[in-house]
């Protein structure tokens, strides 16, 4: 076994979760943590199911994402129990029995019907913190989601165990395979849909398995922050390509964005390169003790500096930030925590008893306001976009003279640029899981 051997790191991970569960239950005055994996959701007036999305509180404990009707039971001082539903069913693929070294760390009970799970759950629901959605209720075991328990778990989930960092690293490595295939497809003239398929093929995951819907944007579509149009026909020729796509590994997500110019000698490529240099400097700021809100504000200044360097802004970078002009070009947050969910929970929490750290005034889309500490994993995703509906109103403001509108017009057909990496905060230098994966690929 090595230091990164999942057999050891998973055992340590479960030990950390058990300690957190014990404290969370103490705060809630309860005895057991009970977590349903979730149920299938049916489409309205139809007999079709939506793709199953597992309860993140469940997959925190076990690397299982396709196990509807299963349960985790945690009682301090006892081995955690997995009650696993393996139904008798000839209509659907029956999930395989849990296997692998990780199962050594739990008591595993197999049940053949959803109702049979009840006898393996604690007898008295009043002594349980049941974390799940209402539809996961099993008889009298009804999700109650006690706030003190959830607050404690959500707050501490920001600090990843070494096992979790290994899972996130693997998720980045998978996504990088897809990103390389996607760039090849773009350079070969594929449509957005074709690039998406090339990505899925290389990652080995379909759309429902990916941690979020792929953003595959050619030309001006890059200016739609969460573009998911997936046009079937490629513009001929495409000028630019923005892809924001991740991968899942054992329930953990990666979230990676890259931007490309068709003409690598173009000014747009130079702008991508400038954003890339700025982004790498931002990633180096992922250090214990740094306030993520300040990183976000610093990013505005750096990106406004790039816009000035490229002649898009005539005003100083400081003036662009002070007047809100930088927000027209960079209208989203610098990033967010990442882990079991691509936008991990607890980004605004002031403490493990709740409370909120507000976003800075004028920055309504920032998703993380906490001070960084070792173990946190965050994305760093600055961007520069040319978005008509945000820029147009500036033409009628006092700041209009501070913008070179001919330069804006020259860049508008390229849509936008975003570069996004997943970065681990440590006691020392940050570990950039995404750059590491690209370098190794
Ligand atoms: N892929 C969504 C985001 O970057 O936050
Ligand atoms: Mn992101
Ligand atoms: Mn992203």
C-alpha cells in the first residue's frame, strides 16, 4: 500500500466522517445519522424516470452513485452500515453487489426490496438525523434534515480528506482526456454537438454521468456563460471555442474550462494567452489564510489590466473596477468549492453553526466567500467576455469614453474566454489538479 492507496486513504476518510458525524449528532442531540441514497423521480404524466441523482450526503460515505433505495446508518462507536438495495428485477439492470476494498470499512447488508431496508435502520426515528429529500421516506423513517447537523456537516465538507483529493485528482485526469479530444474535434471542424460526443467518448461518460451539462461553445456562443445549445452544424469556419466540461470519479467532480482560437497567431489567441497567465497567477493565491472574496476582487483588477493592455479599455484598471465596468466583461464569480458537487455546499458559511459571509457589494454571483484553509479545493475560473446585453448600456454612460468600442467590435465575434482549474489549498504551495493532469497527458 502506498500513501495514496485508496484502501488506506478510504479507511482514514471514513474515520474522519465518523468523527464529524459524532459531533454533528451531538449538536443535534441525536443518536444516529441515517442517509437514504434517494429514489428515482418520474417525469410528469409519464412512466419515464429522470436520470437518477444520488443524495450527495450518501455518496460522501461510499463510492456509489447508482444505488437508489439504499441507506447509510452511522451510530457513534459502531461501524457504519450500508443497507444496499439489490432488487429482484428482470426489467432493469440490477446494481452489482458492493465490492472492492472499501467495503471492508463498513457493515454491508443486502436487501431485495426497498421496504426490507426498514428493519436494518434504527428503531426510533425520533433519535435519528435523517438526511434526504421527502420522497426518500421509508415508512416512519422520514427525512427531517436537522439544521444543526446539516450545518456542521456542510461546513466541514469543505475540508477534503486525502482520499477525496485523490478522487478529485482522478476526476481531473478523466476530464483532461476529454478536453484534448474536444480540441482535436474543434480543429477538425466538428460542430458543437460533435465536439460534445468526442468529449463523452474520450471520458467514457454520457451526459447523465457527467457532473454538469457540458458547455461547448463556438464563436459568439462563448459569450453565453452556461451555453448548452449544442448546435448540430458547425460554423464554417469557426473562429473560437470555449469548453467548460468536467468528469465524475467515484462521485467526485472536476470542473475545467479551456478556450481556443482557430488561428493560433491571432490577436484573440494573444488575449487567451494573457488571460491564461493571469489565471495561473490567481491559482497561486490559493493559500491558507487568503480571503476568497479578496481573490475575486483582485481578479477583477487583473482582468481589467489585461483589457487595458489589449486596448479594449482606455480607463485605468482601478477605474474599471471602481465604476463596475470590469463586471460587464467578467460578470461571474472567480470560482467555488468543488467536491461531491460541482458547486459544493457551504460556500458562504460563517461557521459550523451556520451564519453567512456576505458577498462583496456589487458581486452578486460569487459562490464562495470563506477564508481559504488547507484541505479546501476550489475552482479558479476568470473570464473575459464580449456580451452585447451587458456592454450596450455602457455606451450611454459616463464611462463610455473609457472603452474603445472599435476594439470591442473586433472581439465580439469571438464570444469570450474562460480558463478554469481545480486547485487544492494546502499548508504550503497550492496543488493545481488540472494543470497537473494536462502536464501528464
Ligand atoms: N461549470 C460551471 C462552473 O464553472 O461553475
Ligand atoms: Mn466552475
Ligand atoms: Mn466550469
